[in-house]
């Protein structure tokens, strides 16, 4: 009985294995084709945070063309970015 339940719980698993690489382009749900310009881990000082209890948060910085203009300073947490490209 629990075997099937465990299988269904694992369905989102492959998304978590997706590697995001600096310099690569991805199809973003909100911004279309985006290019990852930086990835960094952790932040020492912030003004506001949604998940203050999370450690080792990865931040993805990416660029996209929005309304015909190149925007280079878009950022998401890794989880947000993975959701947007899946």
C-alpha cells in the first residue's frame, strides 16, 4: 500500500536534480528566454527575507529581454527559478 504512495511522492524528484549553470539559457515562465549570469550561495545581510529559517539558500541572477530591453539584474532563489523553468 505505501509503495505506490512513495512512488507518487517521488514524482517531483527529477526537477530537483536539474542542474542550473552560469552562462546557460533557459525558458522562464514569466520572462521567456533567460540567461543565467550568476549563482551564489547565502547572503550575509538582507533587508527582507521570506524564509528566514533556511540556510544555504542559492540565489540565481539572470538576464532577459523585457519590452525590447535587456534586463541583467533579475534574481530568484534557486527553488523559484526551478519552478519558473519547469
